[in-house]
């Protein structure tokens, strides 16, 4: 086997090792990176900026731990944006671990000194409705009666007893819904069973793999905007200036993409150098 | 001085900002909210002329059940709004509405609406377009099923992934290694799972005929029950009921990556010769497909998750793309009725292509937005 | 009757669901909610079935000391530990709250283990790309070029490499164009085909023409 043939048959563990190095090394570096904000991300930011203080917003965390490294940063940034704009936040999850992930995000966000100073109260400024089984049927039920879909909150308290939820029966009073989604049920269900029926305003954050599936809805106007993957989270941090983990993780993503492209180039080079010999 | 003060006060009190009573909202209309289950009345009105100047701070919606009865407030609406949906009335009962324009220091009521009753509708007219589409497509499918039954030869193109099923099962038998069938990670309410299970039936029959070992690890308990039934029937139909064991089909976990870890472990330890991944998959698709590729198994995948198709195409030997997964059952069984339904699907596709072409032309000329006809509420 | 009863139930439920989509009048407006509740109840009990099967299969493996039996032991220990911790040591209804033992296991074991499995994708994407993105023919070359543009366009590296180009021609802009137009068009076409496939399969199941999922022909 010559050099090029050996390259074509390289053990995949060599590739894995180089990818690992590409992902880990940037954690020890801190160089500035340039993030250009794309129009779908800008659209979400602009819409939230226009909401008057006191408006009700909803965030549905439809993901679990595997997708959390990619989606948790955008959940944290979005919650921060909501609280800094003095919006009232209703949190829920259509996935069992979604509302737990939301609590984890809240813990991080509430450490911010500005938010600490606001002295936000659970039940008045924000609530976590927890999880209800039923996937898209939960969205349909919320459109008629949220109290029927979520009779108790994450802690087991009747939501009718929470001041924030007393005048909230359905989507009518909710100014904006943001869905953070890793699969099913997710943004697709929120668009088809939520926006199309009840006509509320919806923005979404998806994993990079799911984002292409959902991007047609931005074009059709069913979604106000879309944050796609880690890049979308980093763009939102850039536009809102609430810098968090996503911007830092983009360094690793940059290096790892470069490694993959390097291997693609090398692989094609080896392919062309050995093609004559094979035919 | 007193005269000046009095005159100033009079002038101020006449100015809109300090007027006690705003101009009322007008043309209040209340009607039963259409296309719903009832218990909903929509109230619309023309906003007060003082709304534009910022005098009116908001509106209150008032309701009574008797025309001369006392009106009670049922809702507040911010200024600028001209409609409200009352979701609390009882069906088949008369209600009357008024709209009260409110300022900081006064209010004025509109004329009352005429009597209105809430009621449910028997047909949601907003979905007429969906009904027509369903009738056209279903009609086409049923027509071609009937035509196929009458003996007409139907041409169906080759689907490489399905042709390779026998090859894969044969390979597993020759190598003395297992066949692993994964029916996706969703439950029985997902059509892809049902499509995967129908393919399992055919694969299980082939495995029974070839005396190959079959293993079906599943992610949902209900899917386990269905897969067991299908596999058992397949072995029985092949004349090998004794070869079927319940433990061929077993539950692993509902957790996506717990299931993936278990399958990866199975692949690396047992090194199956053939892996079928037919159903709904998400992020685990590439992990499974790459591991299968690494151990050298022949892999036939099929999914209707567009986001996972590229991973299967890149890592598997054969991939059933989207609707090919649903066509597989018809293809494998060669049942004329099932083949006829595929032809009906093609009519639906032709109808969509024609609509896209016409819509693009009309939109490019700025004549009409055809997408409005296809919006389902 | 063993085949006929399920077919009748399937047909009846199928038609009821189709009709209720077009008829908002009570009681049909409640059909989805009622059926959803029934499905949740059945799925809840089905989990018990699944867990019993899991225990049986793994205990069997352990007792026969089959190949890979230590993994079976680990599975049972993990399942039992998590259940016991959740039920007995985590404060009842609020077992998911921060501070409980269940939460500790979730943050320190479940979360990193699941994230690690998902993170394998990064490595597998690299090895799959190395193998799959070869310019074997025209279509493969097009795929290769699109993939390279997208990979560079989605990270700041693309902006450093192409920032000097006029707006609209930079890698990020080309990457957005690929996502907005060819990619979206392709996705929509596949989704339309899938929708038709689902309609056809559903119709066959409702009418009892397709019966393989029940077992047999």
C-alpha cells in the first residue's frame, strides 16, 4: 500500500483523536471570534425588544440532557432577555426532562447580579408549569384551557393559586412563545397545532440538525425567527450582548469544522491519487 | 384674576385630556364565533374617536342576559383594540353586549348589541380545502386499488433497499451471525413505526425461511407487544413456529441514548451480519449507522425523518427515503391492492406538482397567492 | 374474531378521528382529549410491561452467564438504584427539585452520560464525512462543495476567510442561501412525499387492506 492508499484506509480512531484535540484545545484559549447575526435570529431579538414591560411570554423547553449542551445556552440567554425586559415568563416542557432543564437554566440565570437586584418572585414574575404527557395534544389543550393541560405546576402547586396564572386561560393573552426543541414533540408541532390554530407569535431554537426541517416556516411567516444550533445561540448572545457559553463553544466548533474539512480535502486528494491505480 | 382662573378652568375642562366622558365606541356587533364547538361569542366594535388622541385608556366589555338587565363587566381590553372573544357564555342562551370606553376620569357606553347565542357548528368551513384534498387523494387511492383488483398490471419502479432484504438475510445465514431489526424509537402512534413493523413481518418471514437468528430490541413497550405478534405470525406462516422465541423481541429503554448505547454495545459485541433500521429515528441514527458500518454489517435503513436521511445515506448500504418506507410493505407483499394504493399516491403527487407550477406562475406575475387555498386552520 | 375485532376498532377510530377534524360540534370536539388521555394511561401501564420484560431478559442472561452478562447485572443495578433513590430518598412529589438525591443523580450521572452519547456524533460525523464526501461523480461533487461551504459558513472561520468578499458572496451568505433555497426545496419535496405516504398507509390501515402490523397477511 502506498501513502495515498494508507490515507484512504486510515483508522477512524486517528480522525476521532484529532477531532477530540480540536474540540478540547479551544477551551484553553480565548481569542475573539466574529459572529454575524443572521436575519432569523435578529427577527426574534427585535420582536422581544418591542414587547412592553409586563407582557406575558412563554418558553417551552422540549429537550433533554443529550441536547442540553447545544440548547441550554440559548435557553439561558432567552430567559435572561425576558427577565431584563421585565416580561412575565411561563415555563413548561413537552418533554419530561424539559422543565428540569429549565430549572437548571433558571439557577444559572438568577446568579446574574442585575437579575438578583430585581428580586424576581416565583408565581408572580415567572412560573414553571412542569411537564404534561400528550405531546401535540397538550398544545391543543392549552389553546382552550391551560389550567386543564397543566393543573399543577412543577412543584405540585395548583396553578390557579399562582398570581401570574390567574388571568391566563389560553394563548390569547400570551404575547410571544419561544420553543427550544430537539425533536418530537417540538417546533413542528408548535407550528402545526399551535400557530396555525391559535395564531400566537412563535419563535424557535432548534438543534443544528433540526433547524433545516423548520426553516421553511420562517419563510412562510409561521415562525417569527429561528435560532439554529450552537451558532444560533451564539448569534443571540451577540445581538443581545448577554454573552454566555454559546460564544465560547463556537471556538471549539470552528476548530472541529476545520479538522473535518481538512480530512475531506485529504480524503479527496487520496481518492484522486489512487483512482488511476484502481481503474 | 378670578375670572381668568375660571375661564382657564373652563377651557381646560373642555379640552379632550380633561373631559369626563369620552366619545363611545360605536357599531358594536356580537356574533357566534364561527367554526367552533360553541361557548364563544365574538364582539367587534368601532373604536372611540377619542382613542386616537390618547384620551381613552381602554375598553370594558359588558354583558347581560336580559335586554333591560344589569350589565356586568366580563373583560378589559387595551386601547386600540376593536374586538374581544367571550369564551364563557352558555350555548343557546341570549346575550347582549355593550362596550364601555374608559378614560382616567370617566366612561361612556355604546349602544347595546342585538341578542346573540353561542352554538357549536357541525362543519368547520375553514377546513373545506383540507376536506377537498382528502377526498381527491383518497378517491384516487381507492380508484387505483379497485383498478388493481380488476387485474390491471401496475408498474412499480425498483427500490434497491427492498430488493436487498433477501441478500441481507442470506448473508446473515451464511455467516452464522444475527440479524438485528430496529423499528425506530417512537411509539405505535407514529406511522413510521407501523411501516417499520410491517417490514419486520417480511424480514422475520425470510429469517424463518433461511433459519437465521433474528433479534429485535425495541424502545417502547407497546411496540414490543406489536413486534412480538408480527414476528410470531411470520415464523408460524413460514412453517417454523418452534423457532420463534419471545426473547427475540425485547424492551431496552425509552431513553433515546440509553437505547442507543445498548444497541451500540450489541453491535460491537455480537457483530450482527445484517442490521435493519426501519422507522422513526433522531440523533441516534448516525451513531447506530456508523457503528454498524464499523463492524462490517450490511445495513438497510429507512426513515421518514428528513433530517436523518443524509446520515443513513452516508453510512448505510441501502436507504429507503421517505415515502419508500411506506411503499415497502406494498412492494414486498406484491399484493395488488397495496400496489394500487401507490399509484393513487402518485396522483396526489401530480396534483401537488401542478399546484406548485401554477402557484409559482401566478405569484411571479403578481396575480394571486395560491398558497392561501392551501392554508389549513 | 381475533383479527376482525382489531380491524373494526381500527376502522371505527380512524373514521372518528377523520370526522372530528372537520366537525367541531360537541361531543366530537372532545374526542382528541379523551383518546389522548386513554393513550397516556395505556402507555403508562405499558411501561410496567416493558420494565418487567427488561428485568426478565437480564436476569435470565445473568443466571445463564450468557455472553455479556455483567452488562445485564449493571443494567439491573442501575434501574433498581435510580428507582429506589427516587421513591425513598428524594422527598416525595418534589423528587425532581434541586437538592434531592434524585436531582444529584440526574445532574452527575444521567446528564453527563446522555450528553456523552450525543457527543459521539461529533466523531462519527467526522468519520462519516471522510468516507462519504468523495467527488466520485457530478452529484457527489456538488454535495461536497455544498457541505464545505456550509461547514465554513456556520463558523467564524468562514467570516475570516471570506470577509473581504462583497456582501452576498461571503461564505455565511452562501451558506444561508443554500439553507434557504435548495435545502428548503428538497426538504419540502421529501416532506410532501412523506405526507402522501402517510395518507396512503393510514387509509390502507383504516380500511383493513394493510394488516401486516397485526401479524400475518
